[in-house]
C-alpha cells in the first residue's frame, strides 16, 4: 500500500517545475508590496526635499528641522545663513531646512 502512495506522488513529472515557480510568487508579491508602501514614497519625498532645497533664495522665510524660524540671508553650496532675530544669525546645513513658511503663518506668529 505504501508503494502505491509513493508512486502516486512521484508521478506527473511536469508538475514539479511549476510548483518551484509558485514558491517564488509570495516573495515577488512581498517585494511589490514593499516597493509601493515603502520604497516609492521615500523616493518621492527625497525628490520633494531636493526640489525645495534647490529652490531656496535669499529672503525666504523657513523653518528648520529643529523648529527654528528664520529668514535666509546667505546661501552657500552646503550651508545657509539664517537671521533669527535683529542681530542674531546662525549658519546651518541645507539638509536641516524642513520647509518654507507661507505668508499666513507669519500672521499667526
């Protein structure tokens, strides 16, 4: 009886090739899900940040990643000088700029 079961599982030689392909389908599916949920949004965010940093100009009112509000006074290749008060200026890296403030935000402050 056990021999007939073993032969039944081994029969149909073409089925083993398609089953090995089916074992990779879950991994491919997981990669596709990771791409659309993690990788693609991160790339989109990086492009937006790069565009923001490239579009900076003197006089822009910005907020840094640490929450400091200031006005761009000078732009360097890797640095930005901000005026945060009448006689107070700080120099920081471009990557530390979070966003450009809008006109309506100045009215709230």
